[in-house]
């Protein structure tokens, strides 16, 4: 689907350039920009630290669950039926709590998503503004990001404005 839309966009641009004259196109490699930008690297380190903290919490919770489950398995034969049911419910709740914690942190629209938005949004805006400035300075009609799903089969190096965007950000 993305390839089809890329082909249609490309065809539209080619037809437009034939109709209206010379079309100026530039492209950037946003992955290279993000890897080269100290602000983005710092933001990624913050996110990695947050993720590591959450993973450690999940590991701790899983260990507690495993310990409780192992202890239960060893002792369930000598427990009363009521005590066994109570502990089984506790074990099930611990498993549910782990799942809920994992979902709240890493799930769709979870805290990781929120943190990424909060931390990366200013950096993305800064990059976008620099791309926009370079595109206007270079009088480009279109700028594509070649690091995403859209892949160029051929692109002249002279249209790569990645270095100029990096200069603008410094």
C-alpha cells in the first residue's frame, strides 16, 4: 500500500513538473540527523533509563510471583482447601498485576508512548523547522525522508540536504 501511494505521488510529481517546469526535490535521512543531534541522543538516553527502570520493576514482580508459586506448589498438598483457594487467587492477582503494569507502561498509548511524545516532540519540531528553513533557502518544492518506509530507487546526491539541516541545527 505504501509503495503504491509512493508511486502515485511520484507520478503526480513527474506530471506536475512536465506541466509547470523544473521541480526541485530534496531528501533527508532523518535517522542520520537524529543520531548526529546531541539533544536527540540525550532524549534517547532518558527514555532508555525509564525503560530500564520499568523492566527491572517487572522482573522484580515476576520473581516474587515465581517464588510465591514455587512455595505454593511445595506446600499445597498440606494446605486446607480454603487456604489453597486464597493463595491461588493471590497468585492469579499477582499475574494480572504484572500484565496490567506491563500494559500501562509499554502498551498502546501507555506511559512509554506519552514519555516519547513529551521528550521527543521538541526535538522533532526543531528538526522539522530546520528542514523547512533549508528547503526554503534552497528553493525546494518537495523534501522526502529516505530513512522511513519510502525508499528511493535513485536519488542524486546533490539533492541530499541532510548535512545542511545538521548545520542549521548546530
